[in-house]
C-alpha cells in the first residue's frame, strides 16, 4: 500500500512525520493520514516524494513494486515526472474535446427544437386563421347596397365581380340582414345546387330569429329555460316585411317553481316576439309552460 511505502521510506531516510511534512510544506496530520491510508497524496506530492526518496512514481503507486524499491537516477525521475504530466495533459485535452463536442451538440439540439417549435407555431396560426368564405349574394344591381348593409354591420366580405362572399361563421348573420332589408340572399338556382337556396335561406332565418328570442327570454330571472320555434313556412323568405303575418312563433317556457307568470309578463314576452318577427299576428303566437299552461296574447302593446 502507498501509505506503508511512504512510512517505510520516511523511516529508512531517518525522517519523522514532522520533518517530512516540513520538506513537503504540508501538515504533519496529512503525513499521518497518508501512512494510515485515510487519504492519498495528490500528483504534485507524489512527484516530490519520488524526488525526495529517489524512487520511481511507479514504485509508489503500483502494488507490484512492493518488494522492489526501484531507486532511480535524476534523469529517470525527470522522465517519470514528464510522463505523469503528459498523461494529465492528455486527459485534460480529451475532457476538453468531449466537453466542446457536447456543447456543440447541445447548441444544435436547441436550435433544432427552436426551429421545430417555430414551424409548428406558424402552421398552427395559418390553420387557425384560415377562413372559408361562402357566397351569400349573387351579382345584381343591388350588390352595392347589400355590400354597404353588411359592412355597416361589421361583416368582413370578399367581392368578386359583384358576387358577395362572407366568412362561413357569418353566413347566418349576413342572410338575416339581407332578408330583413328586403333583398334576396340566394347565389344560384336550386337545380344546380349552387349557393344558398330559398329553402336554406328561410331555414337560416327561422333559426336565427329563434336563437335571438331565446337569448332575450332567458334574461328574465323567472325563466329557467325556453324552447323557441319560428316558422315562416307560409311566408316568402324574400318578402319578410310584406308577408310576416303568415309566420308563427311557438314558445315553451320552464318557469321557476316559486313563480307564476302574470299578465304583464305574458304581454312583455308578446312584445319581444313582435319585435323579433315584425308583422306577426297575435293569434299566431303560442306561449305555454312546461306544465302545459297556455298564455294567450290578447292585446297588442
């Protein structure tokens, strides 16, 4: 063991632990720990011990030199020291190369991840912002007026040779606006299946009116739910103002358990329906609750 070799060499050279520590410029406790095997001298101290005792560093470090002190000349010691230093330099160089290689790989990995994230983000934005446009009005002398109406209502449009296109999610809103102002929101004949047909326009109109009515009814604290049906089956969807009296509206209300609809409530609901469907006749308005109680509309307010 290294500790025993140091102890034996110290004694062979007639040195105490304090004297050896003084020559190496270290503490006596360090010498004691070496000899007891509690710690190991560093490379510099190994070289100093080798020079001091005139032995090879291999003798100090390798167990197979246990019985061979292998005393060396100054030149041999110098060569041994140089070998240790060269080995240390090679180790440092290899460590440095591996470190630099790892850093370069890390930089490339980070750059690749960044590029992938950027590409994914761009593709996601393009996908989310992609807008499908549908045609809601065919080129006609009224195109400019309809364009102005839709623009005033904040609807984005594309116009191609008088044909008006709106985003798909604005189709309902645009058709209702066009209908309410007396224009025909169809873009092709029914036979070709191109564009919005008369039936589709009427369906959109009825659904939108029903949704608007339901939203208004649910604003009342006494109404928990509402089913609203608007039907303009007997009215031309392109002449709403003149033929709205042929339309019907049916409302099924879910009323709070502790509340009973009063006449004033019924008339207020009737007024909401009249505002939503201008020109409708009172007899074509049906209001019932979930208990099948019927509430007639008797007077126009």
